[in-house]
């Protein structure tokens, strides 16, 4: 065991004692049963949708119990930090309405970036060294690589433990000699675990779990030749969860194997243990098998994917809440967003992320919104991702509202559901705006069904020359029906099918010419409603462009 004076000399002389930090971060005055939860995103890349998923659960459990939800940026791995990652976290939390109660400058238990908490960690590392619950390790990278190679060769568990922990039992004199030589070192936790020992703990989702006890002397403070001198995740989270008075840690199931290490650290530091709840990972169906949603393979693994596409936040949250607790998927959206999440109802099999199902939910939700609400939401999204559209919606607001009324509104039994996300607006509604619509002038365009350019031109010219802007839909369509007969189209698809060589197409193909001319697509809402919304002058402009 190192002399206290030797230990203290390794740290700044003005480093506070643990009692100072305990006073700085007193127990929270919260109601009985209140949960203090935290999300610890790492700024080494984009925010995974699983992080938003867990954050949503954190937010709900904390608020429903009268507690607090914290976002603590775990940026101790500064070499891998990605610029702008923290801004992306904040953007995601704001978009989906799961802002934390405490983060950055909001809250009295900060700083909320681990890189700014160096002094706190050093205090507690020093305390473990004073108590001989930690030790200095001067093992080189080459020595550690050799240990791992020999363990693998003899099929032993890899790690720094037992006889492989070559600095665990060095004498004070040997340690001092290494210090005097200026050799860099890390600080390792002196694990009390022994080979073959088991440990058990209660998981808030999975119940009683048993796992092999930790016997690895994990690094708790990184190399002495680095600045700032930061801890590893294992140690930092134990200190931070204690001082921030977190009492429930909700995280991915991949951390279950780390619980024995974390519980040892809590015990060694004299902290009350936190409760853990390990969530099953979000999955993706690939062929006949399921796999974890992957940052590298799946664009939808990134929260930014949903924001850039403009998925309505409420629809995404409703869908994800249904993945957490299946009963919530059966409630109306507004009720499901208010109903409490129950950890006891979380499954232990990873739920599938199904974008088709999500888009159906989003379409149903958007169908309930009013025209002004949709314009507001699309404009807010477009201000970042499609600035030109913002101007169009502002300058042609009446046209936008009229377009959104086509086959929509409370009087329509089956309203349109072609708007699933805000990025769909240009495709679904862009043709209503002259400034966004590209006239169809190429009569060999495949959208026109392969009819002869001469027939297309003649049909469009006749339609424009005799066009009447009629209020009655049947009468209006009669204009197409009459011209179809004149230009040799079959009166119906059945007749055309019976004798295809006798006709260029049926009334359906004739109507498609006008549909493509007006909308640029061979699929659209009711053609008469579109024509009335566009107005006679715009209809004629588009049809005459096709006529040439």
C-alpha cells in the first residue's frame, strides 16, 4: 500500500475532499418514489434512434414519478469526438419534445459534460488509492498485448486479473521507482472479485439476474501523460450517478455484463447502489432473420434520418411508445402520448423497427391535422431542409390551403393519406403551385402511356379549345369522355381489353393524358377537384403545353 503522502503528491494540492462534493451535490428533495434518470450520449457520432428511444423512456418515467431527467454528455473519449455531435443531440431532443430537465447550463448538479468534471473524478480516484482499493499500473502497451496473446493461446478469459495483473501487488518501493523514472501510468481498480464467484442483482425490467462476478482490475483513470486527466466510463458513471443523485439507470442490454463491475465500484466508493433497467435493442428484419439496427448499415438508425425526412414527431413518439409497451399501440395517439410507460411491461426481445408501419401511422396522424397546421409544420421543417418551399407556402398560402382541402377535411369519409412526412409535400402537393410545377411538353414521356405524339397533341389541343370550368364533376368529366370517343378511345377498359387492336386505349388512358398534363403524375387525387383548385387559366396553360 502506498503511503498517503505519496498518493496525495500525485494530485493537485488544492483538490477538494469527497465531503466537499457531497455538500455541493446534496440529496434531492423529491417525493417518495420519484425517479431520477439520465441519458449519457457520447459525442463520438450521430445519435442512434435507440438513444432517443431510451431518452423517451427516461423522460416519461422521471416525469410520471415526480423526479428529474438528466442529459449528461459522456465525452471522456475526446480523441473520437465528432464536431457538432452535441448540437445534433440538442436538435433531436427539441424536435421530438423530450428535452431534459437538466443539461448543460440548466440544473444545479452540473457540469453536465464529463470532460468538465475532472476535479471531481480525481478526488474519488485519490480516495480509492488512499484506501488501497486502487493502484498505479505502469504496464506498457506491449506488455498488455503480450498478456492478451498468452491468455488467448491458453484459452483463458482475457483481462487484467490474478497473476496477469502484473502491477497489482508491486511493493511501494517498486512503484516509487517507476514514478521517479517518470514512467506514465494508469490507475486501476483493485477488484475484490475471485474466479468462480457469482453475483446477483435485480433488474427493473428483467427481475433477478445472476452473472459472473467481476475479477478484472479495470482502468478507472487514464494515462498520467494525458490532459485533461479523465476517467473511464465505468468510474465516471458511478461518481456522476451518485453525485447527481440518479437512482434509476435505463440503458441497453449490452451493459448487463458490466453491472458486476459497476456494483463493485459503487460499494468501494461507499455509494448507495443505483437501480438498473436494461432495455432490449431495436431490431430490423432482414430476410428471414432479425438483427440489431446498425449505425453502419441502416440510415434509419440515425435520429437525423427522421428529422431530415420530416417525420411528424408525435407519430414517431407514438410508434416508439408502442414498441416499449405494446398496450400503448392500441390507444389513440393523443392518449398513448399521455399514458405512462411501465418498465414492468417492457419485453426482453428486441422490438422490430418497421418503417412501413411508421409511415402508415404518420399518414393517419397527418390526416387529422388542419390545413393551417400542416402548412405551419411543413414550413418549420422546410426552413432548414427546403428553404425555397418556405417562400412558396408563404407567398401562395391560399393556394396551399386550397390544395390541402382536395379530398381532405371533416366531410370526407376517407381523406387523402399521401402525406406521411413533411418531405413528401413537394411530391404530393407541389403540382398545385405553378412556381413548383414543371410543364409536361415531351409527348414521348413514358408517363403518357406510349400513345402516339400526334394523338396526344390533338387530344390535348381539342380539350383546351373546348374547355369548360364546370362545377359538377360528372359534367366536367364528360368533356374527356366526349373527346375520348372522338379520338377513337374505347368507352371502357373492358371493351379495350376485348379488342385492343381496335383502339389506342380506353377512357382510362385518355383521362391519364389530362392527369399527367395537370399533375405530372399518372396517379393523383380526383381530377375534377384538382382542375377546380388550379383554376381555368392554369389548367389551360398546362394542357396547351402538352398540345405543343
